């Protein structure tokens, strides 16, 4: 299959469905399906691709499905998290929250007589339901929710 044709086809489908940034979304889809960077898409002329998965992914996106659910994964900090419907997708703001919490805790520990060697000690806890992305960045997990535990 010719990459330019696939890119055109996905872009046109997204454009017709009023998907924001249709070409960028087509590039994201192809980079995922081809397991390459967006730049590498343009370096190849022909590829082998599961056309049914390609069409199905386009349809899922047109129906409003986030890429994280279509790809069953999402990047969070230094992790690639497996997720599925029913599991919250971590927002970019959550990464900022984790970084700020780490700074606060480190600052606090630096001013106590009995400072522990952070992060080897488990001194923070995540109190929420979802995909445990915060806990996973520190390899902590103390409870589970059904959808998150199944991923």
C-alpha cells in the first residue's frame, strides 16, 4: 500500500467528519499502526498494513473514541500504560500535579530531622480511582478498581 494514499484517505475521512486537525490525526493513526514516528511515515513510500484495523480505527475516531482507547495505551511520564474503556485517561495536568507534589514532599523531607531517602520510601499515596498512573510512576499501588485492575 502506498503511504500517501493511506494518509490522504484517513485525512479525508477525518475532514469529512469535522475531526479537528485531520492530517495530524491521520499521522498519529499511521504512526501507531506502523509502529514508527510521524517523521518516518514520510520516509517510506509503500508499506504493509492491516487495512481492516486501519478502517476500524478511523471509524472509532470518527465516533469520538480517544486515541488512548483505540490504541489501548497512553503515555504518562516515563510509562506506557495499558488502558481500556472504563479506565480514566490521565490528563497532562496530572503529570504537572505529580511533579509539584514530588517537589513539595522533597522540600518537606529536606527540612525534617528524620528525612528518608525519597523515593525509595513509600511516603505518598494516591487517593482516587482510575488507572493508577500516579502510583505506577513510583511503582506503588495499594488498592484496585475493577477496570483498572484488569488492564
